[in-house]
C-alpha cells in the first residue's frame, strides 16, 4: 500500500477536514493541522528539544491536542498524554517520571495546573490553551511567533503512554525508538490500516478521550491514511448514534461498556437512527459478553471487528464478525507475534488449556524506569505478556479468560471473575457489574458482585438473591457471587476499563 506524505495530502486538499470537534462543530482542516504542527515543532526546537526528549500533554479533548501530538511526531519527540481524571500526585508522578521538558495544558484544567507549578522541576516551559493562569504562557500567542514551514530536521516521534493504573501505579510504556524519517508508515501501522480499510474516504468516530492509547492510535491512523475524524468530548450512548448518522461515519472504535449502554437505550430512541454508513466498528479493552456482541451484530450488521492487544503492543490479534460467529468468544488469531499459553512453571500448554498469554516474536517494549516490572513481563525465553489469561483452540483462535491480577483464590480454587461479570451484565435490570474477591475467614476470599442497577429503587435483598440465582443458572456455583452489593456507579476509566483496585480497597482494610 502506497501512502502520500502528510504534507502532500495537506497541500493537495488543504480545505478537507482533518478532524471535527463534535460538541462545537469546529472543523480543523488538513492545512490548519499541518501549519499549526509546524509552528509547534519550531517551538520545541527553539526550546532545545531534540530527538528522544519528552513532552507531557494534560488536557481534555480539544482542537490543540492533536496539533501538539502532530508536532511531536515530526520532531522526534516522545509525547505523553496524561489523563484528566488522575489526582494531582498521580499527574506529578507521570510528568516527572517520563522526564517531560514541556508541559501543555488547557484553561479547563487550570486548578490542577496551578497546583503542579512547583512540582515539575525538569519542565522548562509551561503552556496553556484557551486562556492562562499565573505561571503559564499562552500557547496560541507563543506559536504565532513561529513559521508555518516545516523544521529542517524532521524525524518521527512516538507516544509514550502510561497504563491506566487499574491495578496500581501507572507504568510508562516505552516503545523501541528508531530514527525513522517523518512521513514513513511503519509495518504495524501499515498492517492496521490495511486490516481496517482506512483510506481517504474514511470518517472515523472517536467517542473516548485522546489521552488513552486506542483513541489516539486510531485517530492517528485515520489521519495518516487521509481520512477525517469526529472527536467527541466524552462518550454518550445516544449522541454517539446521532453522530454516526449526521456525519455518515464509516469507522469507529468502542469498548464493551459502550455497546451495553447503547443496547440498553429505549428501543424507540435508537431504532430510527440510521447507522448504515458504518463499514468497520472496532472494539477491544475487555472480553465482551457473547450475548452483547450477538445483539450488536444483529443491530449493526457484520461490521464488528474485535482485536486484542495493549498499550505495550507485544502482540496483536484480530477477528471480524463472520469469523467470530464461527468462533464465539474468540479475539481472533495473531497478526503480530506467535501466541504461547504457559502454565505457572512456563510449560507450553496444549490447545484448550488455560494459562498465561505470551507472544513470541512480538513488538518489544519496556516499562520506563521499572526494570523489575519489565522483567516480569517476559518469560525466561523473552516472550512478552500483558498479564492476561486465556487459551487457544485447535485452529489457533485465542480466547480471553481474565487478567492474572483479577484472579480470586477461594479455598484454594482459582476463580476468574470475568465469566460471572459477563453473565450479570446480561440481566435486564443490570446497567453495570463487577465481581471481586473479598475477605473470608475460612476460605481466604469469597466471590462478591458489585452491581449498578438501571433502576436504583430495585436495590435490596430480593434483587440480590435474584441476581445470584440468575448467575448460578448459567454458570458453575463456585464461580458465582455469594453476595451482591449495590452502588450508584462503578469506577471506570473514560475508556470503560473497570478500576477494580478502587472497589477492592473498600473491602480490604489496610492497617
């Protein structure tokens, strides 16, 4: 597949949208993106940044986010997006850990930004968009001083994203850095563009924050292939459907929680919205309950494409709707890396046997400044793991069971809660569900369900018993909750990942 250079695409079709901000309707054209990114690249060079240096971007979805990322990607600079849902201390840790020399933020984040002023000793410049507070320079005023032409020493930069910290302190995921000329498309990107059919006609809907890996990667791939993106501020089930119709969206990317929220909209609200423009609806992040995916394929047609990977890369599996219907529950075959299923002593398991998922010959990475964590992500043979558990069938299709860190050990029995979570979420009264291990004096841990109901007024002992019996009717008793607690909302990241450590902390009292 041949790819035009991003600059050529901008000059050939300067007025074509690069991306559209969904909430405001603001359009950023290809030439606007090109010129703004060049100005910012000059700024980085003027401040002394060279290939391999790092910047941090702490802002919500707004037009400047992708401009700054694009500037870094042509300056050889590593860029670290920082979640706006983190605490001040977590943000401080990430900015200092990654070694950021420039800190970009927005006026929306001014309160936390002000608290960070004296906590970033390695940062040499701090910029704010859409207004300023003391200690920050105006980003817009600053880049206006620089030319729109490209810098002379363009080289490709890469993202350095930190894990969401769902099980502990965020880890910086550092990919191998190579001196690749700006504008080249590396093989993994070529593969993904080809698999999902991104091209000049693509209209991609991004319903999640850009500071997360998948949204940023897929928007970047869309732009690199010549397409355009619609950027939502945050996910809303009904609004997502309306945007698909409004912009005739061809491609999109989701997580299972988003599908569940859309399916649980009143039928009369969603049935008349035209979603037929979709060609590819990509999803990942967590195992999807089989009934949920069946309903989505019935509704949207065979446009769902599931993949399994991670911020770390390591490996990449993919499966389309047709293949999935023949292998329900699978996340597909490996397109990058060779799947190995290992037991606790690193023996390679046979088809159908559950163990740790590893990739041989996968994409290399390391956890920044965390040699022990990096070591833990490798087998003795150097095979890479993301910490997930699963199995492969006789045909080589991979099935996810859960994460190692989520395992519940009750009376010496290993229980993976994902199975019972997938059952609970299909109950008509359940909006969201989590299953965790909580202390038990006799068995060490017992299985507890934590549930958000569609109607909170139904919460109580009767509903708890109904949900337990519902689970037991579909799954072995030992895997099912012995008790249910009800909450107003479960702690999820903006991309839909469940932050189980926050749930567990309520039950596991720390001395």
